C-alpha cells in the first residue's frame, strides 16, 4: 500500500490555488493593520500554519487562518489603568471595522480573536491581539520563565499567556528527530479526527502525536525495521489513551496545560480502541481493494480509491 499512502500524504497538502488564496488573504490584512492600527508592532501566522500541520480542508469545508497581531509589550501588572483585554479587542475590532474592504465582512469579537470571513472561498481570518511578555510572571505572581518569550492574549475577560513561537519550534524539532515523518503523521491523524473524534481539538492532538511518534520512529531505526505508517498509526492509537487522563502540554511551554473533560476522555478511549482494532483488521485483508476500502473508511476521501 506504499503508493496509496504516498498519494494520501499528497492529498492532505494544499493545492496551488488554495495556497495562493491563503497567502494573498493573510498578507493583505496584515498589511492593512500595519498601515492603520495605531499600536501595530508586528504580525505573524500562528496555530497549525506556524507548525506546518494544517491539512487541506476538503471540498465544502471552511478554512481558518490564525494571525497574531502584536501591539506592544507588557512590563508589569497594575491595579488601575493599563490595558485591559477588552480594550485590546475593541481596538483591533475598530481598526478592522473602519476598513472599506474588511468592515463589510461583519468582523466579530470572540476572545481571543476578531474574526471575519471571505465568502468567495470560505476562508476565515482570526486575528489575535497580543503583547510580548516582558514580566515573566502571571497576575498571581506565578513565575513563567524566560522574559521576552511568549505573548499575553485576551481570554475569558483577562490576559492569558500563550507560547506560540516556542511550541512551533518544539514541533519542528520533534519532526527533525523523526526524520521529517512527524508532521505527515500528524496530518494523517487529523484526517481521522475530522471524521471519528472531532470533539478533540487539534492542538492537544498534535502534542500527543509529538509525544508518541518520534519515540516509535527512533525505535524502528534502532531495530533496523522499515517505517510502516499502519504500524505507527496503530501504535499511536494504542498508546494515546494512557496520556488522555493527564495534563497535555509541551514541555517547557509557558502556556497553561490542557486538561480534557472526563466525559471526553472516556469517549476518546473507546474510539481510539476501535480505531486500533480497525487498523489491525485492515492489515489482515488480502485483497488490495478491500484494504483500500478499509483505509477510506478510516481516512475518508483523503485516502485514494485508485492509483
């Protein structure tokens, strides 16, 4: 099935038309903010784009672009005055609202983002106002680590630390350790997620995959075993349930750990077990088209029906 998985990997990537549309959208709105927002310092892509783990949305599905809008630095916490999370949201929203081009897109505030949609190609742009952390501790005095790394973003009516750059570098480093196979496997498992367990957010899923897959790849290398996507995928769904009950976080990140609701954990454990069994069953099939049909049941239309 090697040629089928090669085509599957290709199907998860952006085609040139979508890639060009995404590039023009985010570059245009970033240029507008640079020229019109009074506190603009810089902007950058974040989320799965920054981590290179975004998959093609598929026909008829919306696509979102996350953009960090850096509006300054925070040096200390104050009891009165200062910049509130609400004020930062309003400031960014007002700048977008004043644009003849973007104002008509009905931009809405939904912390931590100001979002708008390009109706022509169903692309959502989500703008996150942010201030660089120059404090090194949260509002309660808890130490966060290196000053100058991480961003304060509005969430739940207050400021919350987010370590976007560090987290992207962590995934990139793990991908190198895994012979550049981690990112493709993350994308494959995201295709499974979209069909079989959409309640789990993409970022904690990526952390789990980055925790499990590189170790398995190193073991294959050590034992001089060829890499097998079916084996690696099965190993993930076998090992991930034990990690779901713990806090999910990237080691050394300033961001708050992610704790899943117990009901979601129990649901995921059951689903992961069924997926592992399905992969095992697929490996026993002798007929190629039966195998293809079984993989398409797991991955959907991303997996090719023919080569």
